[in-house]
C-alpha cells in the first residue's frame, strides 16, 4: 500500500501544471469531460505500463532524448494546429472517424512520452520492484491531477470565449514544445 500511495502522491504533484494536464484541460473544452477522462485513463495505463516495464527490467539507464525531441515537435505542431482551428462547416453531415476517447488517448499517450511523470514512473518501478502497485499508483495520480484539469477545462469552455481559449491553448502548447525542443537539443 505504501508503494501505491507514494507513487500516487508523487505523480499528482509532478502532474500539477504539467503539459499533459494542460492538454487534458484543452481537450475538455472540445470534447465531453467523460470522453476526455476515459482517453486519459487508457493512454495512462498503456504509457505507464510501458514505463513500469522499462523501469522493472532496465532500470533508469534509458536515454529518452529522442522521445523528448519527438514530443516537443508534436507539441509545436499541436499548437499550430490549434491556431489553424477546425471548421464546423458540414459537421452535421460528417461522421466522426475517430471517437473523442481515441483522439484524446492518442494525443495524451504521445504527450506523456518522455514526460516527467513517465520518467518518475520508470524510476519508481526500478526503486520499488512492485510493478502492479507502481502502475496503479501512478495511474491513479494521473487521473486525479487530470480530472482537476478537465474540470477547469469544462468551466473555461463555458465561460471564456472559444477564440481566447484556442489562442491560449495554442500558445501554451507551442511554449512547451519550444522549451522541450531546447531541452532535448541542449542535452545532446
């Protein structure tokens, strides 16, 4: 139980204000909160299961430089895509090809790659040698922190003009992407 609680608390604290929490917040302005939370859950389980497996079998010696670089570029791309925006023309006739849950899960999975919470999960798995408790704790921690972000996104989506939310979200993602790009390139 102490591994579960320790992992949960560490991830909640690491996720506060993190780019993936901001991603959950931004997604909640576009999709139903329940869909966003389900997407976050599935992405976190898969992402953290990989991190736990790596931490358990390989320790903390992995170099995540390339993953951080790809994640940074994808955030810049996501920010630019947000600025471009989507049009609603013909939306009532068009069927959604990918569900909001899958859309959120894919975006969240890649955003979490090389993130501090994923790296913390690798380290926790290597330290505690209790994969199941580590996975359950880190996943619960992500859901707690991102549920707060989703709640804020739902409130922001109702009270703040859509154009302002779009620009703020875009600038946050581009900012995180640029910082991540700088970090990834300066580490080489």
